C-alpha cells in the first residue's frame, strides 16, 4: 500500500496562502524529534508547536531559532546569514537538480518568471569555497 502524502499549509510572500507536500524525510525527522521530547504527532493538538524548547510549552521562538542558526553557522565556519539563505539554498538546489525555472518560480511563490531569473542569476556562478570546511565539520 502506498504511503499517504503529508502536506502542510504556509503563508508566503504577500500573505499568499499555500499548501505543499512535506517530503517524507522531513516528516520522519519531525516525528523523531518529537519522540525525543516525549511527544507524538498523532496525539498533538493542531495549535501545538512542532519545535520543542525544553520547558517552554509554546515551543521555539523565532529569536531562539535565529540565535541557534547563527551558532550553527559559526560552528560550521560559514559566513553568518539569516534564515532567508535557506530559501536561496532551496532554489539553487532545485535548479541544479534540473528543475525548470517555472517550477522554481512556483516553489518560491514569485510573482513572475523575471523575478526568479534575477534571483537565480545572483546565485549561479558563485563558487562555494567554504563547503570543504562545512563537510568536515559535519563529518561528510
């Protein structure tokens, strides 16, 4: 029997409401993390946070998330950046994997293909000189 497809709702740019499929590895990682905190996705209330924060019932705040991201970036020896860099990474990885500009544009919820072309042009051709140190720090 095929596994059910799991999706999530999100609010994109311009308060655009969307729905996407959650990749199976992401779903499994969330379930493992919740289990480590003694939680079970199947029994949680819809308003409960997926992002646990020890004794804080409301979960990780945006400032805690940002501080942790900065700490991890520092530890990995990569230039400090904000959360938006994850969006850039997702777009570049999809394009490098052969996805069309139209598909990347749709994924990013851009208003036009021209916006996506400008976005991708800024990302292409940039040599990643820090990857070897990142790979070493994560044991790859």
